[in-house]
């Protein structure tokens, strides 16, 4: 009888240890995924800020060359509209699939 109680106690300890290990692995995967997400967001913020400054610079430069500042802004705006349409029509291949794969890789590792 004592051996059975000891066996049940040992099995309970093993089960609790496995549950704790699964919790720690899940926490590690979640923290790795979140840190990757924060890093991607930070890169995107700085990239957008840089593109914004460059866009203003090019718009003023083009407008200065055409002797009308508004023409420069229309040309730069048209360029971004074309790029936006191109990204929109290829969003699955260029944006959705790579981001999905990135998150899946982070969760699986």
C-alpha cells in the first residue's frame, strides 16, 4: 500500500513538473514573439520617419526645379499612390505571407 501511495505521489510530482515546464516554454515563446514584434515596430517607426523627411526633401527639390513647390508635392504624392497600389495588389505575397511565416517560426522555435 505504501508503494502505491509513493508511486501516486511521484506521478503527481512528474505531472506538476511537466505542467510547469510547458508554462515556462510557452512564456519563453510568447516573450520572444513579443520582443520580435516590438523590434519590427521600432524599425517601421524609424523607417516611416526617415521616408517622411526624405519625401519632404524630394518634394521641395522637385518643386524648386519646376518653379512651383506644389508640383513637387503632387509628383511625390503620385509616386506614393502608385507604390501603394502596387503593394495593395501584392499584399498577400509581399506582406501577409512573410509576416505569418515570421510569427510561425518564432512560435515553433
